[in-house]
């Protein structure tokens, strides 16, 4: 593998993990974990709507994001990182 291809694969891998973090961790924190860490962002959201409603909304968003990741993003990344050049094209 040339140096340029390795750099490209490294960038793809970094973007993969950033995608996971942005799609899944924020709704997970706002729906489940915020009660364990003192509220934080939920304190501001609770000014607009009840906390239980916000947690339900972000829980639904977490499920939707997980489905998008599992069915849409993961297969594309698996194909991109496969060793078979015909599948990656």
C-alpha cells in the first residue's frame, strides 16, 4: 500500500468513529446518562419542556440513529474497508 492510500484509509477510519460519536453518544447521554452526571444540558432543555418528555424524544432519536447507523452507515464502511478491491469500488 502506498503512503497516500494509508492516509486516506486513516481519514476514513477517523470519520467512521466521529460518525459513531456524533450519532449515538449525544442522544444516549440526554436520554439515559444525564441523570447520573448532574443534568448538564438537560437543565437547559427542561426550561422548554418537561424532562421526561425530553428523555423520551432523545431516546427515540437514539433508536432512530442506531437504526440508520446499523442499516446505512455500517455496510458502507465495511465495504470501504474490505480487502477486496472490487467491492470497495
